[in-house]
C-alpha cells in the first residue's frame, strides 16, 4: 500500500512537471539553449544573456500579444539601461521568419526577435501562451514566470507584475509573486516528430 | 467533425468577423461568472457530462471551433452532454461576444468571466492551465474535472473522450 502511494505521488509529480517536457522551473537554474536569428543563423543563450535576462514569448497574430507591443517597447527602454538583456521569441509554427521580421518593423520593436524553431525553447520553459515571460537572475536561476501585468487593456492595469519582478531581481530580492497567469493565445506548436 | 466541418467552422468564423455589427446593445447578454459561480454552475450539471468552452472573440481558433462544439452538443445532448461557453473577453468586447455566441446557437446561458483576479480564476479551474485559449474542460457526471484540452484540439480526440464518458 505504501509503495502504491509513493508510486502514485511520483507519477503525479512527473505528470505535473511534464507540460511539453518542461525543464526550467522557478527557483531552478536555466541551462543553455539556442534560438534562431531571423536570418537563420543560430544564437546561443550564453552569447545573448545579460546580468539579468528576460525571455519573452510573443506572437505576430495574437491580439493579446499585440495589445502589449507598446508595453514591451517601454520595458525595453526602461530596463536595458539597468543591464537587463531581452531574448524575445516567436515559437508559433504558423508565423514564419519573414512575417516576424515584418511585424517587428511595423511595431518599431527596439529588441531583436528570434524564432524558436519547432518550439524547442518553449517546450523547455513550458511556455504555452503569448505573451508569456521568464526572468533569469545573474546566477542563471529562473526567478519569475508569468504575465507582463494583470490587464490586457492598459487602462485597467493595477499590478505591473513583470516590472515588480524586474525591480526585485535587479535589487537582489525575491519578486513579490514568482508565478502569475493571464489569458492569451496558445502557442501554435509544431507536430511532434518534426 | 471532419476536415470539411473544420473548414466550415473557419468560414463561419470569418463571416461573423466581417458581418456588419448592429449598433447598440446586443440582443443577448452574457452572465458574469467568477470562481464561486463557476463551481455552482458545474454542480448544477451533475448527472450529465459537461463540456466547458473558454473562448474569446480575439481568439481565431476559438471562433473556428465553436460551430463544431455546437454540432457535437446537438448530436450528443440526448445522450447526456451539456455545453457551457465562457467568454474571456474584456468588458468592451462583451456585445460582440454575446452576438457571436448567440449566432452560433450555443446553449444558454452564455457566460463571461468577471473576476477580481485571472490568476485565482484560472487556478481554480485547473492549476496546470496557463490561461492559453482555446481551452476545453470535460467534467464527469459527478462534476469532477476529468480532462483538459488546451490550445487547438484534434476534434477526433475530443469526440472520442466524450463518447467514452457518455458510454460509461
């Protein structure tokens, strides 16, 4: 009976942690990963990370992600001078590099957008929605996972969750909330085996 | 729900998108729903298999699959399937959401999430759910969540799961 209970708890734990093979969890280290530049060249996390690194999954077509375009640009303007590096990723199989490039140009993104081919990085982070963010501290530990703030409509925002997390991590403190959720578009994943 | 129905869903969805919208208040209204109201709603469907569809007007795959969900419910309601739609739209999109869900022939009442915290609401339904749409949740006859379908779902997978539950 005791063995059955242990086996059940173990399998429940495995099931809970196996959202698309999620590997990186809050309070755990983030191992190196590779992304693809829009010209097709690879880029490695070790070469693009900063003292504090913000990984952000976005979309070309998702209206929720697009509702945050100005807020993303503002984040970039405010936090790059503080030493934060941005790794902005598009993991949607339905959005090709050319469309991602055009979208970045149209919205005057000041940050580089990378493609996450076959959503390999999204799988490792367990990212499922756009926009979705992950904040990595100077020791390479994931400190925050979740939404940019608590309202799609900027006029209704009450808590700027990501900014609070960024300020805390930059000050060497724990974010007030380590994980948050919000409604958004599902990441359009590549079929398994491709 | 074959490929033809899938294409038909997209056509209906696109037609709705470009159809002239009436000015003023929509003919149907959406019922606000929070965590407690969600629990009460699920409890009210005990004895039936309940499919809950979280959707939004901004979610193209949600709009595309709605006609298929309504067709599935129409075909299986006599066997004990109930369908509930919950819009995750912002308040300013409520008239468009009400119009769309009514146009689709989804069963009433139609709901819209009205919560203090999306975090708490999402976690109360399924802690493993990130908030990504579309999202479908299947409850058994005891009101227990048995399966979650997050993102675009293979209609055959959903049909099989529902058929299995209706058969037991």
